[in-house]
C-alpha cells in the first residue's frame, strides 16, 4: 500500500506534463495572414488644374481641327525663350528658373547645395508617371521637365501667330497642366510627338489626355483628326473619370 501511494503522484505528473506540452487537435496553430496582393504605389504631387473627363470631353468638342498644322515651318525653341541663351524664365525675387520651381514642386528630399546658385536643385527624388505608377527618378541628371503639349506642336497648331511674350508664358506656365517632371528617356521618346504617335504608360493616359485637351483649349490651339481620335480613345477608356 505505501508503494502504490508513492507511484500515483509520479504517474499523475507525467500525464499532466504531456497534456501541457504537446499540442492538441482542439488547438490548431493560427493561420498565417496573407500579404497584400499589391503594395500601394508611392504618391507624388499631382499635375495642376487637370479637368474632369466630362469637362475634357466638352473642351475637346470645342477645339478646331486643322490637318495642315504639322506642315507649319520655321519652328525654333528660342522663339519660346526670353533670351537666346536661357531655356527657362527666371522668377523674382530669388531668380529661380521655371525648371527649378517645377523640380521642387514635384520632388521629395530636395536639396540645394550649389552655393553659387542656391536655386539649383542638386538632388532629390521624383515619380515618373510616363513610366507607370511605380516608376521613380532617383538622380537629378535623369529628371527632365516636359511640356505636356510640346513647344513644336504648339508652334504648328497656332503659336506661330502669337507674340513672343505669349510664347514665353506658354513655355513657362506653371498654372495650367503643362509642365511635368519625367525621366529623361521617356521625354526623349516622346519628343515633339502628339498623342496620335506617342502615349505614356496606360495608367497615366487618362490624366495625360485631359491635360493635353485643357492646355490646347486654354491657349486656343488646334488639333489634327488623328490627334483628336487618339485623345477620344484615351478619354473614353473605362478607367478614365
């Protein structure tokens, strides 16, 4: 009898130890949470003054069609400049250029380390909407300030008849949706092409078309038939609002 009493506590301890340590069928391991399907793209300052699709449709309907526009001769970038040597206008009181101001507006982590020219953007980061929602620009040398409606296209579609001052205003317009920071390679690919010959990444085509129409309407510029068809195609996409 004394031996049985001694063995009982030891056996009970073994059973309790097994129950506490070993997992049971009634207590399954928690399921691992599934990661997000697509990480959210980094956001960047928006293009200014872009109209809604409805407004853009109405603006486009009011723009004159001129299929002779591409044949207008004598384009010269200097005809859109205040001086023959400076591509961009300078703005008082700091005398920063339109390029400087545009890089600052669209950028992040902007730095000015040139003591001789405090306005100059020497480093920063930018989105590249022409390349897609995840495209980025990490080096200043790769950042170009693009005219949504190229200067040559504007010249051919009405700007040839403008005063020099109006052309300078157009080339440096930071109020209308005309200036955008993009990667140099995309700006080179676009060149002076209209939307009938070049389009940005599909994710930006709606914004691009609305901006193009707004600028052309605001400055009373014309479009070609092919240009209009391309713009209508982007504006009528299901994702364009």
